[in-house]
């Protein structure tokens, strides 16, 4: 794989991961406990 493409893929993956991680506090604040736990468990592996 071209170095520039690999860098771009890594950057986009990091951005997506950060975006998902930022959802956790928002979900915790705005969802009931059961819904929060279900969503957090789905987001964690990603």
C-alpha cells in the first residue's frame, strides 16, 4: 500500500474512533441506564 494512502486510512480510522468515543458521555447523560449500557457495548468494539 502506498504510504500516503496508509497514512490517510490511519488518520480517518483515528478520527472515527475519536468521534465514537466522544459519544459515550453524551449517551450517558441523555439515555437511561439500560439504553446507555447497550449502546456503549455496541460502540466499544468499534
